[in-house]
C-alpha cells in the first residue's frame, strides 16, 4: 500500500461517543430500510459505523451484515445490537480490500461515507471489491455530499462550533471544527 493510501479515520470524531452525540440524523433511514425490505436475500452495509442505520434495519427483521474498519465504532455497534437482542453480524473490514467469500443482493454505503476515501485509486479498489461481492442481479446504493465551491470557501473562513455534549462523568465538551481545502488533491481536511 502506498503511503498516500495508508489512512484511517480521525480518532476524535470516530470515537463512538463523540460520533453518536453529534450524529443524531435519521432522515436517511427510511430510504435504506425500504430498499432493504424490497431486496430478498443477503444485505451488506459498508462503513456501518456504530450502526446508526444498521440497527433500525435489523430491528425491522432484515438480515444484515455491517462492516467497518474502525474498531471503536464496531464495538459500539455490537453493544447496541446486544442491548436490543438483535442478531447482526458486524465485521472489521477495509472496503478497499473486502474479502468475505460471499455475495450480497444489496450492498450500500450511507451517510457520505464513500467520501472518506481520498484517492481515485482507492475509489477504484472499492468499486472492484463491491463488484466482486455483489450477486448478478444485486443492487449497490450509496449517497454522497455534492460539495459546492461556495460552501468550501465559507467553511474555510473560520472555526465553527459543531456540537456540545456532557460526558458520563459530568464533563461538558464543546466540539469545533476548521476546514482546509486542498484544491489540487480535491480533498477537504477537517480538524
Ligand atoms: C460518517 S461515518 C458513517 C457511519 C454510519 N454508516 C452512519 O451512517 O452513521 C463513516 C464510517 O466509515 C468508515 N470507513 C471509512 N473508510 C472506510 C474503509 N475504507 N473501510 C471500512 N470502513 C471505512 C469509518 O470508520 C466510519 O465509521
């Protein structure tokens, strides 16, 4: 793997506690739930994170597998499934080199997660992995954020508060983010 392809995700935002406190969005769940119910057979969610979408789908009685490469997110997802008495398979996999020895009738990547991929080469590897794991009539679904130059410029101007939370020990936390856009690489780096 080339140095430019050796990336994980930020420790802070992808620590499940901070992630769940900040990401309470649910508007996309009905879309993926409906699609999952329509598809007969096996379903794979890539970049499942803490199961924000996986758990409601499993609750509806759909057999779903969730894959992600961040351990803390998977630990949280498994804990949630256990709490709800749900049988969900959560596996640690990098979607750039998926190896599951199985084909799925639906593979989906929700919540802009495909955009955590920073090189064209990696993007190609993901699509090859998906092709390898999709049945002949299978469906691949994803959503992505379509960045506007206006928004990129606005986000670069100043640090913004993005959320507040209180930890179990009573500590109050405020999260802020600042963005830097690398136009040559077409990558936005968020701190
Ligand atoms: C924005 S979060 C989305 C989590 C969840 N799907 C949701 O909707 O809340 C992005 C997730 O993608 C995962 N991810 C990013 N690149 C990945 C890769 N190459 N392989 C597997 N997981 C990846 C991260 O670990 C993170 O949990």
